[in-house]
């Protein structure tokens, strides 16, 4: 509303505080208020002045840290060459971002330094000594990876990269969306072949001269060698040439064939930058049928091989099933031509990014307001269902979510943002047929809401007598009753908010979200879909998400999280409805992915290489849960090396069998009595010293289930083999600790008096008792710190504050000896479970174990295991679902 005024104040702030902003320092308190109130626009009035101050504070108080990078054999060049380079494209983009306020200034400063670092790692395109460079950039889901590689493309063009290929997903909608973004940030006009008039874009206004790159794809056309718009070869133009293609076998073959012809005119001599967006999808051999992805992988390598100077940069937020893990052996991983052997860069998101840590982590500021756990879906939309199942109705929780979306539309109108895009996502089935049935039911209910609102919303509040209007008011009270908003005020704009809402399916059989065609009035849509909604596609203005999916593979799960991203001015009104099992999985994935990102920071400090990180990923908990699970459909043998360094492995799942439970209890009591008198007895725990071989023997007497680390595989377990490899050196001596309550009635156990803990959140399904349901926990949060000295606690706290480790892993990392925790507790099942198929049969007290492992100095050994049926079933639990769109997408890649 105040674009010119905001632009004026942004320029003043940048002039006065630009150096502080560039160095990542905050503005002095009250600086923005002072500048605005002393400015020349006091005639606008107090409400307008306050609005301008709020908008500027939102822009200038957001910060972003520089991400970490690990590298091998890098020769810095950019700082030396910078004075001789004309950064035309980057300066134009930087000025556009700065003066329009598209990016907060501190975020823009970090973008500048991060992309400088990536460009420097790519190598000097004018230095013939540079050959092939392979790197990877790790971002977060919906966190601005496109913004990062848009800036990188501009800088690469300025530095001398003459051929730029951007691989943008596997769907036409995602490719077109990406082409539009590059038009706006780099090309500078609407990319069309044969257009009678060139339609310039706003970025052209931010440079004194006009330069336009050449392009081989447009908003409506992927690459075709017969395209009328390509009148010359790679070497026939002064500006760089860019291609934005999807990962489709036929299209990439055409591009590769066209490039083959360019050698005759010197095209091969031009330096190439190839950016692979969503690099873990289709580029890598992770599909059920690996031959399909091998074809795309091979064509990418073929294109790269044609250019003596080439830089391949894979961008991804989910590297779990990526090139690090997929090859059968470490040697294959290292020699793969797409393995990022030169560098890996991790991007940190800005502070205004609504990501996993804010939504799912304990203490996350959006967790309590945004996440709503639902459980009324089982009868109407069970997580496991078939394509032909009947869907008679939608759950009340989905009706409530639809009403809440209507209310958020009214809130946006009330905020004078009624013409901004606004979306709701419904992702409840992998089957297109079920999605179509949901479409009809949602359309019917939305029509009822529209009809009720059009008749009743304009009436005085005390005269409204309608069931749907009452439900709308109740949903408002439940979700926004404490927000400061008034239902009477929203009624005045409710009709305007709801009447423009459309309902669409978005899948490979049809349907798309054409935000670009609705810029003036905004697209207000309820999008129903599956995989097509889950890969790279941005749902603009997403406020309400409703998820009922059984996917537990971490990469699939995270890509479904389209609710991550930036919600300026309305994040407090966003809602996510999902089952408890999905919530628990997201908690686990958040923890695991953050550990991988922290690993890069640790390796940067230790001057380690991408190979070391590749090994870490292959040996992480996610490797076996994701990649091994994907291979379980055919594999009878499994090659695994697991690293348990600085990890707490908890025995959270036990057979629901009283005979086995008693055997566990007897084995532990016998073990503890044999250790003799405790070395320490505290109020909260009892401590013994033990030998590694004795601990290993006890582990072998336990029957853990549904646990990739502790379940029996080839007559052993992964953790058991890990301990066996180190039992004569670093894991020779152990601490054994029995944690307990500090007060209460005591119970005799193993010759000691203990105050039993209680666990009352358990679940039992298919013969397995899980201590905390899907949370994969059994210990208390502070258990990993038991027995640490004050210096060790200080060291662990420093590692946590430096974001090197999360709290629990930080405590494990400083241990001199491993610690086995013996958990003894009374238990009962959760009261809110209505899908219980049996009662808890284990007798009190229940006993299980967990293991706090210190840092290791020995690499993990790779072993081949014969996979038995039980272990295969456990891994299949973590495998990704096959989506109806999966097959269609694979066929599209082959077309």
C-alpha cells in the first residue's frame, strides 16, 4: 500500500546502517521508528506511519547465518578476480531485491556471501586448469533454494559461465514455475519464442543498460531441437545462454544431441554450469526400477562430459536417499560422476523461516498454535486404503479445516491482503481415484458454506440462525478465539473471502495451480493431491494443510511438508492437521536432518572432506530406514555400515509377551547382581562399572522388535556388531546406570531398592509394545547427562550452544566411556487410542535398555547381512508408499 514510501525509507536505512547490515549486525533499537517519524510523510496519518514502521521492522529485523561448507582441493580465485569482473546481472538483482524489499537486507547480505562462496567453489570459468567440479547445496524444504540458485546464476553469468542448464524437477508445472522465476530474476523478460513484442519484467528497471541472456526454453516450451526460437548455436551470441528443462529422458536426450553438434563451432570450449534442482529426485538411482533413473543419470553425465570446464551443483533439502547412500559400496559412491566430491554447502534459513524446528521441535514457537493432532479419520479415511475403496463422507476434522481456511481468507481480506494468493492443501491419499472422490465431497461442503455465508453473513450477529454459520463461529473460537480478532468484524468480509475459493485436484492426470495467471486478483484454492503436491511445487499463501498419509520414508515425508516456508503477517493463522503417527515421524525426521546439517559444521571445523560426509550419511540412522527399506522389495542381502558415534540408542519397542518380559527382567537382575556392589548410589540413579563383553552378552539376551539398530539380523544386530568391533579397546569399559525417581515407594530389584518410574503413553499393535507410541523413546530427557563431570557438562553445553550437537548427542559426545541405561518402570497404555488390537500383557515392572555411545576413533565396518523375513518386514515399515503419480511421473521421464 505504501510502495514508494517504503522504498524511500529502505534507501535511507541502507545508507545509514548498510555496513552494520552487511556484517550481520542488528539495527540500533528504535532506529527505524526514529527514521520514519522524522521522515517527510507525516501527512499520511498515524495508522499509516505505524504500518510503515511494522513493514520495515519485519524487513530489517530478520537475520540469517552463513552456512557451513566442506571442501576438497579448492583453489580460491573469486576475491582476486573480482575487481576485473562486471557483475551486471548480480548488481541488477541485488538492487531489485534491496529496493523492493523482496528480501530483508540482512538476508540479502547472507545470500551475497553464500553465493560468493558457492561460485568460488565452482571454479574460475576462464581458467583452463579447472576441469570438472562437482558440488552440492543443502537447503531446507520451501526455504529459498530457488532464490539462492537464481543469485548464483546471475553471478556465474557475470564471472564467465557461458552455458547454464537448470534441471527443474520432473513435472511440467514445476518446470514452468521455475522458468517464470528465472525470467523475473535473470532473463528480465517473459521468455517466449516468436513473440511480436517483448514483455519486459520489473527487474529491467534496476540497471542503467539493457542486457538479456539467450534462452533455449520458454514458459510454455521445454527444450526441443526444432524450436524456432534457437537461431544459433552456443557460440553464436555474446550473452550467456540458459536452458531450463525438466528431468525427462526424451527432452534431455534432445538437448544432449543438440549439444553434440556444437563441437563444430567451438561450443564445447564454453564453460558450463549445470544446476540440478531437487537433486535427490530422478537424477539418482533410487527408484524401485533403477533402470529408469539410470537413464536420466547417464544423460546428465553425458552432457557434463562434453565440456572440459563444467560445474555440477545439486540442490536438495532431502539428501537421505541421495548419491551418498545409493551405490552398493563406498568405492562406487566415490567414483560416481555426480558425487559432490569437491564441496558440500549447507544453507542456514533466515529467522523468519517457518521450518521443522519451529513447527515440530519441543519448544518450537509455532508448535502449539499451528499443529493440530487429529484422530477421527479412521472410519472414513483410514491411512491404509485401496484405490477402489468407497469414500462416503469426509471426517469432521476435515470439515473443520475447510471452515478454518474460509476464516483465514476472511482474515486476509480484513488485513487488506484479500487479493494475495491463498491456498489450502489436502493430501490424504496416494490414489487419484480417491482424490477425485474427496474433490466432490469437499466441493459439496464448500458450496454449502458459500451459500450460508452469502445469505447470513450480512445479517446482524444476533439475527443469524444457521447451523453452518454456527459451525464457522465455533471453528473461529477454537482456533482464533485468543488472537485478538473479533468474529463480528470478520463477518463483514467473510462473503468476499469465501466466494472466490476454488477446489482442484492437482495430480499427473490433470490440474495445475496457475498462480501467475491470477496475479492481480489472487488464486484462492483448495488443492487436493498426492505426490504432485509434494515435490518442489510452491503452494502460494498456504495457510491450512490437512495430511493423512502413511509415508514414513524421511525424504517422502519432508517433501510433503509444503507448509514450511515464509508466511509474513499471517504465520500465526496457519494450521496443520495430521495424525499422531505422522507428528511423531516428523519429530524424528527433524532431529535426524538437523544432525546431518550439524555434521557439516563439525566437519568444516575439523577440515574434513565431502567423502567423510558421504560416509557419515551412509552410516546414519536414516540410511538404513530409507535406502535399505527401498531395496527390501527384492534384496535378500544387505550391505550396511552403521556409525553410532555420539548417539543414544534406545530400546523403545518390546514384544508384548509376558514370558519374554520375565526373561528380560531375570537377565538384567542376574547381570546387575553379578557386577557386585554399586560404585555410586544417588537419589536419582544407581551406578555400576562393567566390562564390554558382559554388556554384549546381555544385549544378545534381549529381544528388541521394530528397531533397525537393535533387532536381530543374521543372528546379531547392527549395534551388537559395532560394539563387538570395539570391545577390546574404546568400548572395553562401560558405565551401567539404573535411573529412577528421586522419591516414592521403593521396590526391590537386583538386590537394590529403587523408586520405579512410570510410563503411561504406550501403544500395542501387532504384538509390539512401544513405550512412548511412535516417539521412539524410553529414557527421560536428562538421562544422557547422568554421571557427567562439571567440565564435561560445560563442554557438552558449549557444543549445544554452538549448534554442533543437539543436547542429548552433545552429552554422549563428551563421555569417556559408553553408558548402558537399565530402564525399569511401571507402564500403561495411552487412554486416547481407539485402534488398540490387544492389551498390554507385560507384567510390571518392565525392563528395557538404552545405550549412550561416545565419539569413536574407528571407522564403521561394512558388512553384508543375510536379511531374514522379520527384519525385512521391519524395514518395509519405513519404505515409501507407491503413489499413483509415481508411475505417471516415471513414464513422463521416459517419454
